[in-house]
C-alpha cells in the first residue's frame, strides 16, 4: 500500500496514477513504490506522485534579548512532522546574556584532614557573594557537607567513635555522617557565615570520601537546595578521592542508588542502605538539572578529579591552597571558564529518535561537527544546526534541547508522517470493476471480491481453469516467476529488487546483453530482455557509438544493400564485403522479357512493360565492346545487351545493341537444283543397283543352265529363266515410275 511504501524508506514515493495504466501487465501494485525519479521515468505524472516531506513549525519564537527576563535561546518550541528515516535540520540560536543569575552551592568535605579549610570557608560568604555580583546582577550561595557512610570499613562504628570521630579530644567535633544539607541558597552573606560557623569537623577511617553520595543528593533535591532559574554551580571542596558504585559491597550494601532525594531533617537517610552512585549516574543527573560542578581539590588530587571531569560535561577543576585561601578566585575563574563554554545537549530521547549537532561558533570560523563552542563572550550569538531523525513510525513525542548549564530549553515536539493523503472518493470505482474503492491508485475490494482490479469473485471459477489462464502454451505457471491470483499472474521480485512483468511474468529489466561488464554498456535501458539504447548509441548491448562513416563509399551507406551497425555493414540478400558491393552466390539475370519490351516493344511484357520492368533503365547503343547476354526474341532475332548493377537490390542499367542478329530467307533456285540433282542421282543409283542385281541373277542362271544342260534338264530350266526375267522387267518399270513422280513433286515446290 501507499502507507507501507512511505514507511519503507525516506527515498520511496508512490504513484497513484490511474489514467495511464501505470502498472504493467503482471506487475503487482508494489511497482507503484519507487524513487520519484524512477516513477517519473516510468511515466507517472508528477502530480500523481505521493512523496511526503518533513514539516517544521515554530510554535514559540521569542527573539533573543538581555535584561531582567533574558531570552538566550531561540526558538523556544517547535513542531516537527518527520518521515521515518528522513533527517530534518533546523537552526538553534544562542546568545549569552549579561547579568544572568547564578546559584552556587558549596559542598564541603568535613573529614578531619579539612580542618584548616573549614576555618577559612566560615569567612567566605560575603567575599564570594561580592565577587559573583561583579559578574551577575543576582547571586545566591548555599552550603552542604559530607564525610562518608557510617559503616565499617568507611567509619569506625564504635559507639563512642561514631559520636566523636575526631582524634583531638579537646577540639569541637560532630558525629560521623554521610551528607547533610546545611543552608539553602540565599543572597544573605551573613547568614551563610553564621550557618557555616556552626559547623564542626568530623572524621572517618578510609581515605576515599562519600563525595558522589553528596553530589547526587545536592543534584536531585532541587526544592530542598532551592535551585532557581539560573546558572547553577556546585563547588565540591575535598582533599581526597571518592567511593563509587560497587564499593558499598564492602559494607554488605547491595541495593543500587535510586537517584532520588532522600533528605530527612536535612540529612541523607539512605546513606547506609543504598550503594554509592556511579560516575555515569552522577553525570546524568547533573546534566538533567543543568548543574555545573567545580572540583576544588588539593594538588595531590588534581589528576584524579581531572579524569573525573572528562566524564562529566561542563565541569571544571581547580587546585586549592593549603588552607583554601584561594577558593574565591578559584570559583570565579572556573565560572568564567564554564560560562564561556557552550555545549548543546538533549535530555534522554524517546525511542527511535536521534539528534546530531553541528556548530557555527564565530564569524569566519569553519563549522564544527560537534555541538560545542568555546570562549563565547557575553552578547555573542552562536548557531547550532540540529538534525533530528526518526527511525520508524511512532506516536507523538517531545524532548528538550538546550545548552548545558543553562535552564532555558527548546521543546521539540515530534510526529511521524506515515500515511498518504490521496484525496480519493470513497465510492465504487470503474478501475475496481465497481466492486471496490480506489485508495491511492490501488483497489481495496469489497468483501467477497479479490484480484488487482477486484475482477474475481470468490468461488466463481474452479482452481484448474484459473491456473490455466496463467500458463503460456501449457507451460509453467507464470513462468515460475509469479503467483496465479484469480487467473492473473502477480509477478515476483527479481534478484535486483525489481518486478518481473508481462502477462506470464516473462519479462524483466535486469537480464540484457552486457558489454565491459555493464548491462547495455551503461548506454541504454534494459526492457524485457532487450537493450533500448540512449540517443547516439546502438548495438545489441548499446556498445557502439552511432556512426556510419566506415560504411560509406562515395557517401552511400553499404551500397544500399544492408544496414550499418556499430560502424560496420551488415549485408543482406547474399551480398558480401565491407560495403556489400559483391554477391558471390547471386546469378546475374538477363531479364530478356523486360529488355525486349523496353528496347523493341515486343515480348510477353509488351502491354505492361513499365509496371513490370521499372527496376531497369535501358540505353540503346550503336556498338557493344562486350555483351553479357545474347537472347533470341519473339521474332527469332538475337538481342545483344549488357547489364550494369546499380545501388540497392535488383536495379540495373541495360545497354542494348540497336541492331539485332536476324537469319536470312531461303534460296529457291539452289533448293530446286539441288532437289533435281538429288533425284537424278538417286534414280541413277537405283538403276545401277538393279543392273547389278540383274547381272548377278543372269550369271547365276547361266551357271545353273550349264549345269542342267549337262544333266539334260533343259526344258524346265528354260521356263524358270524366262519367268524370272519377266519379274525383273516389271520391277524396273515400277521403279522408273516412282522416280518420275518424285521429280514432279519437287518441281512444284
């Protein structure tokens, strides 16, 4: 659906077009989901592309100002409507105002080793307020103290030692304790002095102190301490290290620190029940409450607290003198350093929301990819680019952004844009066969109907007939690349994530010829297994720049007998050679019927010569040096002509000899004379043959007569001889008659 598409990624858009039948045959409606560029390329009108963008609204946008009610951050509240995965960047302006109020809570280690420091701090109140008021028009100070948990091995649990842990019996000493809140924040320096004057030193056993317990309670007990809408400073004065989470196990304390205020009669009531907090817990709470810690420590502890300061944002370290006489200057210097450092941060973010910062700290200074600016003077405006990203669809959420150490915050309200606004008409639509409604270009079918266009009614057709509609030539259902749904193929995705398509899912746009290991050589698009080349390219894989220079001879491409592909001739009709000039296997035709009708106006094509012989051009010539064709025409004359092939197929120029070679008429006298001579010769030959036969017969008869005479049989033999001669005479007369008739017939011709 459109909603699924929008949720799937920030680069996805949806085409709701119905007019141009956007989805191809066999394509699922998921084909409507793609990048805007691809949808336009596929033909989706820009007005039908659903591609929600991020939206930004300033709800509260007071200008920056100084004075009694300063505004140091702008805007103060915004509304972000974000697409999942699509970042949105906006600008956050900050200007440090003159005279911004300061709250300072002095948290002192009262272990016995801090005895001299306590005496100096008792006189600190008025001096500290005086110096702070030089910087700001309104300053307040408060006081709290700590030692350690009143359990072994941290403190001697002997009852007497608990009441008086100090070694000097004559010195005032208060019982051991974890943390106690002495004085809420006040502008009264004298009150600070009097309250601190009542404090006495105490003691413990091991060197590390319960510093983190004290810091945690000072941070979370906001009302008890009296933290206001101001710059909040917490000064930790100590000469030793600190216990942290896990150290409580030494005293069998297993319950972790709950990070809540537990002051009873201004004392930390869970000191012996809860473990020490971790450094991370302390850092988080200080950041949440915009409290900037200043670690005022002795020289030997400087390295330890410097490392701790690296883990706590907006913190500073200063070295105390032996008696803490320099504490005022230390605090003022630390305040100036901290207030000139602007670190933009946010509170704990809702799930699936992320925030990044870049800073533009000063004019001409290259923007930094961190949300921090150093050495920011009063009245100097700095700009932070804040980028907010939502990873998935969520309910409306809000969170705060602001500079650490300042109470002013930007409230960011976040909503996600996971739905499509398509303005569809809520009624049956022809696109859905009137059996469903169109929702962003796709059909939502009524109950009992299904299919891409709601064209199928449940139970109307049997399964076998529906499947048969999805088989091409009784082959595999949807070519094995799709599912048969209601007699139509719904094609699967290809390996590349695109759709198979076509009536039987036979097409895809990923398997075309490659060149240089690139599909369509990178110069075309694959459409249903074939490359469609970009302008200026050709070839099966679009591998060739389009040119026909090497195919031309005298400006003619391939002698008009082929196509120029990849700057080479692809010849047709049996022609060969680089320019399709010759045809080794072609028989050169004489085309005598066309030549006869064109040159002499006779022959089979006499009546429709121009129609049948328009591919020939003939020229009548007086003389031919050579001739290709010698053909007899209708009148029995020989035509001599030469055929010269022209550009293209079956096109010739015919040079025809004007004078044909025709045979002469018969010589009658020669024929008659010859005939008579032949008849006479034949007659003479017959006479000679007869004469020869008679002679031979007479000779045989003579010899027989002589023989018979000798035997006295003359009578019979005589008769036989006479009869034989009579027959020969008759034969002679008939032969002569035949010769005379033949001679007369010849004369008639």
